[in-house]
């Protein structure tokens, strides 16, 4: 005989998983909606060449960042450390840590915390920032970064 505790545990797990699936399908629909209606700025590449990051920002808008993936650095390139006598010493480069997942071209992700979105301060259309209002289904802004 199956215990009542096991039945409730299985039911609770099912509800939890159903909630995750529903949330995931909702964010997928939002990303699909944006990707099917957006017109990228002049100078931008095709949408499939970007790693695409989405989140809901503090003001309730959807913020998206389209980023041309960076080339992975070669650990054999090396780094230098400044010594007390101002000379340089070759040292292994430390692994970079990012608050966001490193995606390849064509991949996308919904980030729960807007503070974990990629930030680039120049680079032109290698970095496109988008703000989209879900209520009105209108774009507030679509812009490439400036050039340094």
C-alpha cells in the first residue's frame, strides 16, 4: 500500500515541475515574440550571429542584450605581473569569471536577475541593447553601443 506521504510528495513535485515548465514556456514565448518582430539597427549582423540574453528589468520592461560572442582566450597567450622593481614577469592568465553564462552564436537564455546581464561599454553593433514593453508590445529602444 502506498503511503499518503509519498502521494503528497509526488503530487507536490509534479506541481513544482509544472510551474517551472509554465514559467519556461512563458519566457520562451516572450523571446520568440521579440525575435520574430525585431528590426535590428543598421550595421548589426543577422540575429542568429548573436548570443541573446533576456531579463525583466526593475521597471517591468523586458531588457534584451544581443552580444557577438567573444573569442575564447588562449591560456598559452600568457599574462604579465609587475614586479617590485617595475620589471614584468610572465605568469599564467587567471580564468575570467562572468555573472552571466557564456553563450555561443544563436543561443539564448532568460536570466532571472537583471544584474547578471552582460555589459559592454563600447564596440558598436557587437552589443545591442533592447527594451521591450510587454503590455503595449512595443519596442522602447533598440540601439547598438557607441564606439570607444
